[in-house]
C-alpha cells in the first residue's frame, strides 16, 4: 500500500520550515490558510495585544472566516483521530478536534508526535487540543502544530482519574492562576487563536467568573461541557444547557455547547435553548458517525415516527468506510479496534462469538475486519440507520436550522 500523499505528521523540529518536519510527506499549510491566519490574527504577529474590544473583534473575525461551523466533532482520547474525523466530515461535520495530546510528551517524544497527531489538506477547520500544566511546555507543543490548525485548544475539562494524577484537565479548576497563565502564554505568543474546553462548576456564578477570566486572558472561543467534573456518566446525567446559556450570555467570544447531542433533533434544540454558536458531539458520533447528516440509530427513533424512511446505510457500511480511510491515513491499531467495537456494538450483542473472535486477535489486519463485517451480513445482521427529511433537519452554518 502506498504511503498517503497528503498526511502530515510532526516529528522533531520546533521550526515548521525545517525539512525534518514530516515523517510521511511534507504538506505545507495552504497559502489561503496562512493568509487567513495573518489577516485574522495580528497580520501574522504573535498576539501581543489580546485584551479588550479588539480581542473580541478578532475572535469573531476568525470564527466568521472559518464559516461559523456549527456541527463539530468533540475531542475524544484515541477516538477523534484523522480517519474518524474525515468520516464525520463526509457525513456533515463542519469542524473537528484532535484527540487530547499530552503537551510534555508531545515536545519530548518523536514517535508520540508522529503517531498521535496526523492531519491532511481537507482536515479543516481543525482544533488541536493539548492537556498541560506548564505554560512554557504547552507553548513549545503548540508552536509545533500552529501552522496546521485553526485553533490550539487547552483541555480544561477532562474528568478522568488520569487527569487528576497528572494535574491537568478539569482538575486545574482548583488552580485558576495556573489556568490563566496557560491561556496567556499561548495568546501572547501564537499566530493562531487559543480556545478552551471546560466543564462547569457546581455553582453557576463560579462558572461565569471562570468563563470571563478565560476570555480576559486571551481565549478566543470557549467550548462548555454542561456537566461538572464529578458528573462522568453522560447517559445518566443530563448536561445543564441552562448553564451553557448563562455562559454564552456572560462572555463576548464564540461559545460551543457540549452534552446531550444524540441526533439532529438535539442539535436544533440545543442551539435554540443555549444560544450557542455551535455544538460538539462525542459518544453518539462513535456509534453513528453519520449523525450530523441527519441519520439516527433505531434507539432514537421515537414511537410514532415513520421507520419506512430507513435508508440503505447501516453501521457496517460506516465501519467499512472508516477502515478504508485508515488504510489511506494510518493510525495505531488500538484506535481502530476501539471504533470497531463502538460501531458494531449492537451487532456483537446479537452474535457475541464474533466479538470474542475479534478480541482473540492479538494482531489485527484489514482483511480480517472486512471479512468480519461480511460474516455478520451473511448471518443476517443489519443495524439500519434512519433519516427523516435530512434537508429539513440539516443545521446550516448560517443559522440555527433549516
């Protein structure tokens, strides 16, 4: 199989002009994209004056230049990698985040950089997300990727135990001066804007103060997950859209809403209820990467809805498309394995012996995975996706709904 011609992987250099930048094929930023960064972000100079009205104006100018994307793939560790982003983009996603990258490891480890961050010409608009607790280290990592993205994002929302041990993500909510210094370090030194993804505090006023602090520090876009860091079970605990609405009303920069986005009906409701400038979806996209194109899994087809509008697309079809993208844009097999389980989860519940065979494979191959999908089809398994009038359900980049 030929190496991909447009995949970008970063290796050792902090200077994006050095020949050692790419371990696959060197892909310079598109001229238009470079010009866009220069036009919107202080004519190519690092952001030395990012306070007050001018900062807010630049934040909105940049967002508008990107087309004000409303349907966005959320950052997911090991799950929002390039092939999956490209699959979601095919089915309606208008922007996407990379998986969370560890800033210290990214600066120190060439193999980590080349495997964990890949992109291509069509992978835009793109947020590259880092976790960090050291401003200088974060800046070094961010400078490696800034020519290849539209925002450098700081993960301030990861609630997992590993984030607590590593002192990053949502656990930096206990050290707001450090959070402020991380944002300021990037805002004052990068040629692309800084975004932040946060969770809410139990107390709404604390959340609003937090959001305003981030804006004042130089954050140009805020993604708000409407759960606290202790609310980890998204299936049992509804995100607080009212808290996201309050943040939207409290700051002047673009705000994205995260939480409870299971299908396009939720997208429309969230945009109306929160006033947010876009939505992020995570877990639901893993099962149904065609969510933003208006497709629903059977789980979300309500009683009384017409199932006759089933389309000739199911999760097996989506998995095959994903696998082909993985052949074009190679990623670690652990990522591929995770997506197989998520997209075929319902199929495996019907035929668990197929899942057991998958789990028994110490080394996966594409031939094995393609044959596995074919075997499931021979066994008569079908998990169709359903669509109402996708033109009606589609959320446009220029409005809350169409």
